[in-house]
C-alpha cells in the first residue's frame, strides 16, 4: 500500500492564483463561436459573450486570461480591433487555418470578457511584426488617464476611464513564429520594447513577461537572461516573468496522435511526457537561479497542455480535439508539478480555454459541454492562493509499458487561508485500483469535501449527446482514523479531499 505523509505544520511555499490561468487565442473556434458570438446572436449572451461559457468559467474561478496569442499576437495590430465593428479591418489569419479574421473581438471585447469573468488580464504585445510605437500606444490607450491622443481615441470608442493592465507579454515565441530570432537579438529587442510599456498608473504597475524558451532550450534561457542582466542586477520593473512553453505530443510534433484512439502504451507514453514538465521547470529554474537567486522573476508556463491531431473532418488549422479521461490525468500531473514548484512557477496558462487543444469547454452551436480537464481544474481551484504543505509519497510503485514508465500516484497538498487542507491525488494506472494510506503530523481532521473524476474506460469522453460521461462526482471510498485516513482509488482517477 502506498503511503502519503503530510506535515501540515510545515508550509514550504505559496501557490499564486495565476498558476491556474488560461489562454485564448484567435485560433479556430476558440474565441469566435466558443466565447464570443456577438450581441445579435440567438445564443444567450451579455455584450456578445456566451452566457453559458462565462458562467462555467466563473465556476472555475479563472484567475487570469492571456490574449490575443500565441502566434497570432505577433501579427496582431491592435488598432484593427477598435472602433465600430463595421469599419474594422479584415485580415486573413495566416497562422491558423487561412480563414477571415474580422476583428470584431478586440481590445474592448477582451476587457469586457475579463470583467465578466472577474479575472486578471494578460495582454500579449506584437514584437515580431509590430513597432515600439505601436506597443507603446496600445499601453497608453489601455491605461492612460488624462489628455493624450490614445486616451482621446479610447474615449471616442466608448471607454472614457482607463482600464488596468495586469500583465503584458513583450512578444511571443520569438524563437519561432514570433520572428525566428536568436536569443541575443530578442533580448535586446525586449530591452528596447519593454522600456515603452510605461506604468501610467503608479498604483497598479504592469507586470512584464519576457519570452522564454521552447521546451528544453536552456541555451535560450541563459542567453536571454545574460543579455538582459545589467551591472549585477535586473532593474526594478524590468522583467517580472520569464515564460516557458511545453506541449505533450504522444507521437511527436509531426504526428501527435489521436485524442481518442490510443492503446495502453500510448496512455503511459502520454503521462510520461507530462511528467517531463518537472525536469523542464527544474533545469530552467537552475539557469534562472544563476542570474536571479532571490527568485524575483517568476516562471510563467503560459502555454501547456496535451496537443493531439485534430478531430477527423475538422479544419486542421483549427486544432479542435476531444478531451478524454487521459487528459484529466495530464492536468492532474501538471498542476501537481506546478504546485510543487511554487517557489519559481508564479503563473501558467492552459492552452486553450474553449474548442482548441486541451480545452476545458467545447461548444457546438448553442450547446456547450465541460471536458474531463474542466472537472479536474474545478477540483484544483482550492489550491489557488493557498500555501504548499510538505508532503511525500512512499511505496509508490513504478508502472507502465516498455520505456514509458510513471509513478503510480501523483499528489500535492495545500493549506488555504481558511485553514482547510486540499489534497489532490491521481492514480495513473490504466487498469488497477490503488489503496493509499494518508498520515498527518497533527491529525484530528474531518472530511469536508471528497470528489473524484474517473472512468473505467481510459478512452472515455463527453459528447454533446452525453455530456456527463466523465464528470466530477462525490467520492466515498475512504475511512478516517485518528491520525489519517485510507482510501481506495480506482484506475484512471483524480481524487480531491478537503479537510478541516
């Protein structure tokens, strides 16, 4: 029997809410049809935003939303997306599907969406094909309270008072779709562009995100930081986050593999690759420690998720894929890793929110369903803004097929401001249940909530005809004792316990 030891007396870090952030790009049906249907749509909406989608996302307590990309960000010219919709410029989305982008969802719509969600905003600026002036004027348009050309333009478009901007990304994936730059070139461009991301609101300074590495490119991390490092330190407000992007491709970048048709070997291959996130964070963090030993710069894993081949019969450029119980385990593994690395990981964004890659919601016309990933993130919402508690597993067998091995269980534990412990555990076995004994340093707890996301079929997923095949349910297969509890977890399962 595996054992989980929890020392609730020892808090080892703080889990920032933004670790549970989301990402939505102008890609496929992610924004249009997925989030935004327009004010004249027959689908119930508030100022163009789907009411059903917004309500479901509110239940997740979405802390932060990143927009407009992604690769789209470095071709996006923000002035095309303001003013009367009938006068906005139209363009071809050359990155994703070659479809028409009418810019009906722009700056005002994004800020309205964040208002409805009650979340912080993360805007990604165009460094790849945009100018310093363009980026500077966007920040002025958004945040300047006074007399200026951009503030006057904002007022003319119906927003007299400025917004606040929480996070601003200076470019995206500039090692690739954002310009194919060398790290030294990008770092010097970052130095220049970020200078003009001005803090017009002294009481709410914008936090700046520097473009970090693709997967295991530790050279990029080192060279960007070295080039930005100046006279033994980073200037205050110069860089608040360094990003990292990593997607799980079971069969590699070119093939990727089916979202629903896979065997047991591919199940374990997928989960094994999800665990690679731990090594990536550890090694990139070690490079960051060389220049930033006090951890003033947070790591922002602002694109993560499982990326498979698109569903047959859909536009390949739309990246629409189904979401199975396997994805629930990918989310479980990844979020537990983020929690364990909360000393350095201060922000993350699941890619993407609706209808694209590892989405939490799927829509089809007026219909909407919650995916297995949604239900896991709903359980994990209690980790937001909580303190990581010391915990460790023993007798945790290694399982898998061939070279694709994983520990049978993955876990993390936190203590909220209300004193409640949140324990999240995943059983990664495709076919075997697992008994787990949990021991506390103090004890005397009672279970306030026990939930599970599971299905005996590792291929199970929700459809618009059967939307709750995989759903969050009450979990009762546990027994309390004076200093702990024991539980039996079925195969393919994620369990959340809330104790006080």
